[in-house]
């Protein structure tokens, strides 16, 4: 029996509709994209390439799990590839290339919505195995996923606003910071502008020596051909293959970035955040007091950093500041914190990396 707190792939469609409306899309666009997604699902459910695999049951009955994550699991990525493949390879003669392209745009937008809102399929070995058999002989290079600038920026914004970091003695509680800064409307606007400017300066490497890059602000779109290429098109019309830093992660080795979809593009801190906080700690007394007090408070109950992170992510500003100061929220604290964050963000630089490589790099830096 399905839990009332979980949804299936198709039951989340109304949530996508609301999300699309909230992102300044017209009523016609909302209607079109809902139609594209449903059209793609119809093709998958009727495809003769499924070899007996009941895809319809996956969309109708498999529960979507909801949690914070940095990348889709293999089951979710496989299902996205399956849908794209079957739409692209459909033998339905009534579907034009334009219609198929529209259906793929709908699926790309829907999975981007799932990613940004923390939804993915549970890892199901049976489903993954069946899809793997179908994809094994498929021409995945006939598939491509395209993302426009506003979709890329929105994707990165959500990630950067949910990347809470917890270290041994302090933390970077971005969700909590957003709440505290939100106490002052003027600070909120200024802080949002700082984060946007930093996000738009994110570098995409375009040469194999890692010396040349294009900022997100200059990018019109990204085209990803699964496991083949990741190509950006600038606002002036230039096209570049994207490169990523690779092992040993010392700024000497780079290779072409090969991804499945946008969630494989990871935002790397050129200088690890932990290092910035440690080396420049004198500049951030308010910030470090907040982080240190919270970590120490929760370490009285557990030494597991993941558990501590989950506790900090879910804490509200009033409770947090009582832990830190044993008093109610003070707007002056928000102003002091903002001034320090302005300095901290001026020290940050972001570069796009292949997700699994960035995870290995972070592990080696203990960041």
C-alpha cells in the first residue's frame, strides 16, 4: 500500500504545473509542457522496444523518494534515458521530429523539476536491470538534453542554497543563514544579489589545459549528449566543449566532461570552503561563532557529522540563535552576519566539474 506522504511519478505532475507557473511561464507554456510530458509517457507505455518490461507500472505505482541529494541515483537516471530513447526512436509515423523534440523538452523540464525539489525513484535493482538490458543495445548518442540559461541558473541557485556543510568544529549552514538574513528585507535583497553575481560568474572550462573559461552569465544554453559530450553555446553564438578537472586534482589534468544530464555538473569551490573559513577565520567571528556553537551543541548528542548536518538543516532561526546566544533573534546579528558573508563570498570562485570527480576531490580535501 502506497504511503500517503509519497507520490508516484505521474502524481507529481500537478506539482510540476505549479512549479512551471511560479517560474513566470505563460499559461500556454504550462499547458504545452504538460501535454509534452503526457505525450512522452504515452509513447513509452506503448513502445515495442520494451521487451516485456512494464514501464506503465513504474510511472503509476513506484514511489518517488523525497530527500536532499546532489545527483540522481542510477535508477532515476536510467528511467530518464529510457523515456528519451523511446521518444527519439518511436516508430509512430504521426509524430514529427518537432513533436518528438517537444516531448523531450517536456521530459527534460520535468526531471529538472524533480531534481530541484529533491525527488527521485527509489533504487530498484529489478527496474534498473530491465532498463539496462534495453539501453545496452540502444544508440544513446541519438539522445540529447538541452537546458536554457534560466534553467541552468535556477538549477545552480537551488543547489547553492541547499549545500549545508558540516565540519569537525564548525559548519556552513546555508539554509539557516538564509533564514537569519531574511529578518531584514534590505539585507535579503542585497544578499540575493551577491549570490546571483557569484553564481553567474561560475566558470565553464573550454580548453584542455584548464586555462580558458566562459562564465555562466555569457552562456545561452547547454547541450548534453549522454556519455558523449557537454557543449555550451554562448550568447554570441560560439560553441565549446566543456572540460573538467580530473585526478590527481592539482590543477594539472583536465579532460572532456562527459555527463548524462545536468545533475552530473557539479559546482566546485576553487578554494575549498573549509580552507577559506580556517585561513580567514579572523574575518568571520560572528559566522564562526554561529557554526561552532551549533556543532558543539549537537555533538553533545552524537559525533556523526551527517546526523549533525541533518539536525542543523532542519533547525529554525529562532531556535538556532537561542542555542548560540540564549536569547531571541536580534536583527543586528543578521547585519553582522551579512557583512561577514559579503567578505566570504568575495573570496569564493566556482568552476564546473564532473560530479563523481568533484566528490573524490572533496573527499581528498576533507571538504
